[in-house]
C-alpha cells in the first residue's frame, strides 16, 4: 500500500505522548519517519519511548478483540505479553512498526492493525499458529487466530522469484523451469510457489518450491531470544499467572522447536527422502518426491501434489471420511510404529494444513517434514505395548510399559518407580466400568507421571504432541468415533495372526506371551465381529518361542491384509 501523503496523516485515536511524532511524521518521507523514531529510541529517553509505544500498541489493538469473553482471565496475560515483546524489539524493527501504524488510514480496524504489527515477526506469527491449533482454546479465539494466519503476507512473488533466480541461476534454464506468477501459500517461515520443469528423460512435470523467506534468518535470533525472555517474564511468580504456567511453557517450547526445525531446509530434504522410503510399500499414502537438482539450503524443490485439505475430503460421505481417518492413523502412527528399521521417522506436526487428500486416487498426502522425530525400535515397542495394554485395560501391562519407558530414559528413574505405580493405580481406580481408555489417555497418563518428576526420553514429548494433534484432525474428519488405539491394536493383532508366530517388528515374542489372551479375544471380537482368533496353546507358544526370529513366509502387505467390515475398499494408486 502507498503511504499516505504527509498532510493525510490522521490517527483517528489518541496517540498520547506519541502525538509529538505525528507532527514530525507529517513533514517526513517514509524512510525519514523510521529514522526519526529510531533516533528517539536510541536517545537518552529511549526507555521512556519504548514504554509509551508498548502502551500505545495496547490501545491500537485492544486485547478484547483478540481474546473472547469466555477466556477473560487470559486477557491481562496477552496484554502483558504484547507489551513485553514490542517494548523489547530492536530499534529498527520497532521504529518500522510505529511508522507503519501511523501511516495506516485512521479507520483501519484493529484486526488489520494487528496483521501489520506481526508482519515480519516469525516468532509471534508462530505463536499465533500454534495457539490456533490448540483445541483447549475457545473456538472463537482459534478462528480469529487462523484468520490472522491466512491473512498474513509479508513477501511478494517478485521477492521469492528473485531469490530463486539468484540461488538456482543457470539451473533454471537447464531444466526449463517456469514459475507461476502467484504465491501458493505463505506461512511464518516459508513461501510456496508452483513451477513446471523438464525432468530429464520424462515429460514436463509440476513441482513446488518451498522457499525460506529472505528476511527470516536475519530476525531469527532476535525472535528466539524474545520468546525465551517472554517465557521467563510470564511465568515469574510475581506476575501471578500461576494458572497459565504449564500452558505457556509448553506452547513456547513448541514454538521454539518448530522455528528451529523449519529453518533447517537440508534436514527436511533428508527426511523427505527417508519418508518416501518408509511409505514405499503403503498403498494409499504418499509424500512429495524431493527434486534434488533444484534444491538448496534455503529452497526445497519437490513434486507438486494434488489434493484437498484432509478435513475437506468427501464432505458428504461419512463412510469415506471414516476410511480417511484410518488412513491418517496408518500413515502417522501405524506405519512408523511397525517399521522394521532400527529408527523410524514420525511426522511430528500432523495438523490438517500439512495433510492433503487426493480424492481421485484415494491417497493421503503427507506434507511438511520439517518437524519429524525418530523413535528407536525399543521405544516403539514400549509404546505399542502401552497402547495395547491400555486398550485392554490391563494395569500390570500399562505399569510395565511405562516403567520400561522411564528406565530407558535414565537409571535415575529407578528411584521413581513407586511414583509410576501410584499414578497407574490411581488412573485405573478412577476409570468408570464403561470407560475405554486408549492412546490419548496413555499420553495423558504419561504427562501426569512426568509432572510428578519422572523423566521420559525426549522423543516421547513429540510423540505425545503427534497423538494430540492427530486426535484433533481425526475428530474434524470423522467425529469422535475413531480411535488411534483400535487401529494400532488391530495392526498388532493382524500381524500376530498373519505371521503365525513370527512377530513383526517392533514386537517380540515375550510381548505376546505377556498379553492376556482372553482379553485379546474379546478385543478382537469387538474390532472384527464374528472372526475371533484362537488363543495360542502352550505348545504352540513353546515351539514358536524357540524360533523367535523366523520370518513369515509371505510378509503381509500393508494394505491387503486387513479384513473387517469397518474398512471400505480403497483404490490402488493411480
Ligand atoms: N508438494 C506440495 N504439493 C502441493 N502443495 C504443497 C506442497 N508442499 C506444500 N504445499 C502447499 O504449501 C503449504 C505450506 O507448505 P508446508 O510444507 O506445510 O510449509 P509451511 O507450513 O512451513 O509453510 C501446504 O499447506 C500446501 O498447501
Ligand atoms: Mg506446514
């Protein structure tokens, strides 16, 4: 937008002591305005001006418009947080923000002012994004935040095109790359733009460039420090925000983690290659193919994938949506869980914006591998057991799985085994007879145990996040009926049955021996009415137990082995 001519500056609100600047601004060019504020911030009264700017911003964007009545007690915290961040912003960035706000037309609504304020502030934008996906927040606030996310735009297609030309130079001609004029998607750290290119030996193909926005590396360190300081500020006892400490800490650590990973393009590229391998045998799931020849440290080139946002797939068919939900669980939990690799990759940010559904081929497309976690076979084994034992309401099995998880994190947990036992006992005592706890409850139980001082391996933190995020997406896709643990349990049972005793990674024979078969039969009947398996006899156990590493004659394929009325036929990839 063109800045207004000097005479047109009319604030339309009381600028307080900042009125002084309105006069100066009227005479100055846009660059002159920024320099004038910067000068004031650097001067002797810099701190005074910062404080005044903080208050002024609070009046420009009243916290009431952002935080609804229903979340009233969060308002002072949000106001303090805003003030804290802007008061501490570096001179040049803060001066730019002040000048921009003065230049906006007097009747600009606060929401628009807010968009300008968070312009080129990846740290704050990320906070908004993470909050928008938090199901514990009131829906109205989440909607406001996601509108903010969609309305964000702080790079132009020309800037992105310029960066691509600078980095790829000759390669653009070599591969006859043609860029689309518009940006496809823009978020806090990167922008995505479509292109077509000549893939050697193939027909012309469609791709996308995911490009690190050029200003992000410059303000990254400042934003990280600001957010860390903000965390300390908000959680200090003298603030009196005790009710929010846990949420604030958790939200900020997620934001910091996301930001660090999202800047590491090389890492995402390597993960994409691994993910393609992991899903190679899985029908109905795909990930974009990396185009290495056109990728750099700040550009990822990959195949353009067709599909709609997963929550919008088959809007009128509950049956197909139920199948989509199962594909989600398979892709994000079951395939990595049961991978034969020593370390399996989990997509650690599975919100709906990262999941497309290709309705024509009935394929789920998993995008955005910036945040991924690798779990060892042993951790996965314990998590599978925890899930299965939880679904079977088996306290002893749950206790053992959690003990093993804790012990693998450190011997120091030896002294805290009593805490685990106590929490598990309390959990089962409080279960109502008709409750059916699952993976989600298992994660909540781990949370409670962690709060009591038991230390778990760090990847578990991310696994918990995966389950919680996925649970939200599943709810939006198919309502409350879909359960992660049921799909895991079914995978587990199918593998037991299909492999005739040569049990699939990551499970071992002793795990199966530890499972109460009567409960398992019950569970099996619930999942596939009318098809109960026979419990292994002792002699069968003994003979299978003697060849624990025997492989199945024909390892079951990921998609062809599952019976069951709940599963409509999926089409093979086209
Ligand atoms: N390979 C792809 N094919 C089609 N669209 C893509 C592809 N990669 C990304 N997009 C689009 O760009 C958006 C942002 O990409 P993503 O990788 O999630 O980056 P970020 O969330 O960090 O901006 C996605 O939600 C999707 O709409
Ligand atoms: Mg994304």
